[in-house]
C-alpha cells in the first residue's frame, strides 16, 4: 500500500506504519494470524491527533476486504485452484 513500511514481521505477526498523505502523521498497525482459530486479529492506532476523518478506518476496511478475497477459492477452467480433473 502507498506510504506504508513494514517494521517487523514473522510468520504469524506483522507490524507496519502508515503515513498520511498531507501531514505525514503515522498510524501504527499490527496483525496477528491465529492459525488455531483461523482468525486475523488487528489493531490500528494513530500516534498523534484525535481524528483523521475516517482515513484509518477506511484503510483497515480495504485491507480486510482484500484479505478476505484472497481466502476465497478461485475458479479457472471449471475447477478450483489446486484441484485436478480425472
């Protein structure tokens, strides 16, 4: 994503920074993938200020939407990915 930097990463965890386009404010974002429950936990917090007019929330909604799309089976030539016809 634009204006983003990965700060730390391991198999089940990601910490990133997102900077605002106008004032260069930083939002800290963390993701934790819980393999046992197949859930993705995340949080996002601004370092300064009280309101970003919904920019942070919209960003997180876009990320969640894109991640959910990745989890759906993709159809190509009538079979799902990874399936073999016989």
